[in-house]
C-alpha cells in the first residue's frame, strides 16, 4: 500500500486485538461494505448495560480491520449508552488519521456494526 499509515494502524492490522469468536456471545453481527465486500463480524457479551466482552473477525482493508481492532479495545467495559454516542470524530481520533469520504466508510464499518449489535441487544432485552 502506498499510503503512509500511522504505525499504530499497521500494528493493529498485523496483530489484531480481540480477534476471534466468542462462542457463547449474547449478540453476533456481521456487516459489510457494499462497495468492496470487506466485512467485520462482532461478538459481544453484556453484563446489564455494559459490554463485558467483545471480539471480532473480518476481512478487508487495513483501515477497516485496524479500526475494528482498536474499537474493541476502546469499548470493552463501557456502558452501551456511552458507546452509542461515539461518532465519526471519535473514530478519526482513535485512528489518529484524517480520512476522505471513501476511507471514512472503511473506518466506520466496525462502529456501524457495533451500533447494530447494541440495538439488537437492547431490543432483545426489552422483549
Ligand atoms: Fe473495503 Fe476499506 S476498502 S472496507
């Protein structure tokens, strides 16, 4: 890849944190970028309104996969209300990189999937 990515992005891409399945996950979601077919799959366990465990699997570009790895570290142990407030700005800050619209879609893929997972958990819980 010709772009110059910050070292931490390369590191998360090469050595993804929280990678793999959680067998007894409360919620599993898979989301993909329709433009390229890259995907992330998230596995979550909750303790009340707190994310007690999170892992991911996926395939795709460096930004999408590094973003997934960093996001799992960022949200583990956090309350879902707090996580639902995360924005593009937080993702940019987390990656330490300003991104154009196409790359921003890559970077947001894990957060979009995470929002879906939380919404699905909250609706399951309220049933
Ligand atoms: Fe597919 Fe980035 S190029 S998610």
